[in-house]
C-alpha cells in the first residue's frame, strides 16, 4: 500500500514538473524576437549582454553621448509623474541600493543594487545601465532567471499593460506600464537606448533560450 502511494506521488510530482516546464516553453514561445516598435538606429556601441559581464575593450557604451541625451531629455519632460515617498536602506548585504522594484503580477519585490558584478547579481537584480532611478531616460535592470524569489524567472508571465513600480529615496515610488516585450540576441543594444523623448522608462533584462537570447520588458512611467 505504501509503495503504491509513493508511486502515485512520484508520478504526480513528475507530472507537475513536466507541466511547468511545458508551460514555461509555451510562454517564452509567445514572445516575439523583434520589438513592437520599429528598430531605431543605435547610439551605442556593441555591448556584451552576458549579464554581469562586460569586456571594457570589446563592449563599451558611449557614455558621453548617453549622458548628454539624459540631460537634454530633462528639459523635454512635461508630464508630472505621481510619486509616493519611500525610505530605502543605503545598503543591502554590503552593496549600495539603487532602487526597489515591485511587480505585483508575479509577486516580485526586490532591491536593485547599484553594482552589476557577478557577486552582486547572485543577491539581487542590478542596475545595468542608464540614468538614476525614476529620472528621465531609460533605467535598465538586469537579473538572472534562476528559480529564486527575487530573480526574473517569472518575467515571461508579464504582458502588455501590466504594472511595475520602481522606488528610490529621491523620487519616491513611481508607477510604470509595460508597453513592449520581446527577445533579443546579446549583441542587439536597442533595449539600452536612452533617447526616450523626455519620458521616464525602465527596461528589465534576463536570459532566455539557454542564454542565447535575452527577454526584454520595457515600461513607461504613468
């Protein structure tokens, strides 16, 4: 009797694992390999999208051009963003905290660290590129897709129109709406573009297809 129960239990567990794997593959397959908006000419040099790893000689971002865009965009922003004040700690597990990310749909609440080293990315998502959090421009966040409560393994669950919140001590808690989701190869740098026409945006980045591609989720402040 006990052996029969164990056999049924094992079959049940295997079925759940297979079902979850198949569902994950199905969700990823629904994500297009091209952005919803037409591709723009990149103002960036080729960037190594291997999360947490950047070769300074082979993968360099044109920081000066990007910073100029951010400064120019500040004068263009006309929409006042609704902000809720927060009080985030300066550090978390020895790393400087850049912001805090909330994604209600996938029950994600995590700090975003200011350092994108391999060590930091084992702890939390990290700021990958862009302006300060909740400032005009494109604040890019990268994280592993490991099955860990504060990683991006459930990013594939997001859809156009879903809500994301980003909080920091200067600007407070700001609401964003997802407007584009797609996959990109590591050498496609469009997701990092900073020419946002005076808008405040965030970009979430994680691995997909056995690290051969990246899932990109883009959202605008509302």
